[in-house]
């Protein structure tokens, strides 16, 4: 074999190796990563929202197949998103954490898909889902803040096995939950007494009325019913009649509820991140349907449990979930 033949043979072998390398590189997702921009909008820059952001970021960056860049905004929301766009950063998806962020984002003029998180399902269904921004198919979805009604009744029935009556105040936002509550009433055999609060009604007076005739009071998220002005007065009503209040947050347990059923910011962030990854992996980048929290926590107030021990049969094993 001549020298030229040997050179030609080696050249062809080198070409083949280069071709194989390029082919493998282009076909291997680990080498050719998708670039995805995510904007996370926090309603506040407080500890719970920071916990949410930290866990969301941990969930998203665990995907080694994609190059995910996360941009966090917690003030001047519309202006900040416009500035990102002006600098050449266009979000592929937006995550809204909390009610304030949600209310601002539906004013956007873009078509970026948004997952709304850390807000009550009633707020999403009443105000966000039917907004001009979200009327377009596959533009919006959500991970709700509160627990599904059926789960709440199941835990209440386990924790208070002798309960026969349960008082609930529903306001303008939470009235949409009434049918779900009535279905749970029938399923679990608990007599539910509902007070429908209208604008101008005093929730503390309604709580006082329900506390006279109910064996427990279940708090349903509604800013017109449970807020800084009313929560203490509602708790005092339940103390006066020696009945437990069942809350929906750590704050309620700290303030004096017997127990709360809630999902932590980290739990909701993990689920929000998984929902986003599901959308990213779908062929059309479609958002899944809105979801209630999958993971949850039952937290008990030991002091309240001791004070009510003589009046109620309480199974504290409900916190072992």
C-alpha cells in the first residue's frame, strides 16, 4: 500500500470519527440542552415566599437535561417583566406565588403561560380563571393553597370521631365551595351549619352564632372572613363556647386553633415545580389542569388540646400522615 493510500485511509477514518462524534453530540440531550427562562413572581419578599422560591429552584435545577434560568421578581412586577423583555430575556413560563402576584400578572399583555401558586382555589376560580388573560386555552393553571374539602372532612372525622355538627362561615370568595361542603356533609355524616357572609356582615358575630350550635368551627380561606381584623375575635368566640377551631395554616395553630390542615410553602413549591416540568416535557408545552396540594401537614396545638380534653374526644394520631 502506498503512502498516499495510507494517508487517505487514515483521513477517512478520522472523518468517520468526527461524523460519529457530531451525530452523538446532536442526538444526546445531555449535550444539547434546551434553554428555558422561568420568571418567578413573589407577592412579598418574606420568609414563606423565600422558602417557596428556594424549594422551587431546587426542584427545577434537578433537571440535568435542560438549562433552566430562573429570574425572581417581588416588586414593580409589570415593569420588571418589561425590563427583562427589553434586555432580550423572554420568559417561557411564569410562576406566580400568592394573590398579589396573581392580580398583577393577569394585567400582562403577553401570552406567556402562567402557573398560579400559593393562592386559594376560590380566588383562582372566581377572579383569575375567568380573567381576560386566562380565557385563552392553555395559558393558565394553578396549585391551590388550601386542602380539598373531602380531605379536610376525612381528617376532622378521624381527629374528632364523635363530632356531629360543624360550623362553617363562607364569604364572597369562598361561597363557591358550598356544593363541595354539602357533598362531604352527606358522605361523612356530619351536620354542617353554614353562615353565608355578605359584604358588610361582621364575621365575628357570625362565628359567635355558629359556636353556640356547633361542636367545632372549620375555617375556610377567605380574605373577607379570616384576616388580621377578625381572626382573634373568631378565636375568642370558640374559646367562649369551648369548641375547637380547625385552621388552614401554621399561623392558626400558633394563634389558638386545635389543629390545622395545610401544605407548607416547600410542599407547594415542589408540586408547582413538578407541574412546570410536566408542561416543559409535553410536546405542545401544555399546562396540566389546576391541582389541590398532594402533600400536606396536620399540626396540633398541645395547649388547646389539653384545655379541651374534658369536652372532646380527640385522636392526635391525625398528625401522623
